[in-house]
C-alpha cells in the first residue's frame, strides 16, 4: 500500500539521509560505522529525528519498544528474556526504547541492572521529549545527545532544499521559494511538522 503521509513516506532509510547539524551528523555517522556504541539518550523536542536516528544505527538488528504503550516492569522482564542471548549471526543488537520518559518508576528501577547486564551483547538507545522524567540513576547510564537544535543557517538551507525536492517529486513543480521558506521558519526545528505542513498546503491550499 502506498504511504500517503509524507512525513512517513520520506522518512530517511540511512543515516546519510538524515538532515542534522553538521557536527552532530558527523558524530552519529561515526557511531553507525562502529561495531558497538555507547548507551545513548536522544532528547529534545518532537519531530527532530531522534527516533529516526535510533532506528538507523543498526537497522537490520533493532528491537523497537514503544514506551508510550509498553512501559511497565513486565516489559523490562520480557526485555531481559529476549535479549539475554546473542543474535543468530553473533552481531550486536540495538534495543530502542522510544519515548522512554513514559516508563514507570518501577520499570526505570528494574532497567538499571538490565542495561548493565545486557550491554555485553546489546546497545541501548533511549529517546525522550522530557528527559527530566527519567531518574538520575537511568540518565547516568546513558550518554545524552541533545536534539534541540539552535538557529543554524546551514541546516535551514538543507531543510529548504529537502522540502523543495519532495514537492517536485510529488509533482508540484511551481511551488514558490517563499512558501518553502515560511514553512521551514515557522516549524523549525520540527521536520515532521514541516513535511505535514508542506503536504497540507500543496494538496489542499
């Protein structure tokens, strides 16, 4: 079935395709090329690429957990069962705890020991919009990476080019530069919001 939501349809398929500030992008690309990484906490406003990057660190071997729906101590126990053994090919697995700020206090307490015991064969990545909801004990076990991007002229230029290319790919070859400019300036740094705004304006404007 063809994806009709542009924010999903044009989700990057590799880390090279993710539009990020230059310094952060360079560091994350190095991480992907390593055989193992740190336990990471990606935090910041919605729509800035935290989950996308988390999925692309090891796309062929990632266990994705949506913590808005699965956030109890039972999830942590099941996680320990699933990830205690090595993968079939012997490579490391990424455990992606998406929106981990929804984890219950009991789940966070149980997760502390699990992260340490399973780190021999697994890499852990958390994403959070509100990292202060995570305990100090959890945050001390993860290296924090901020996705709250400051004003960045080069990043905005790249985002405008990306939106322009998507508009043309969808057949809107007459889209005005000013329209793209306004979408980026209004929605920055929320890329998901940019794509939804672009789609709405072009299809229904």
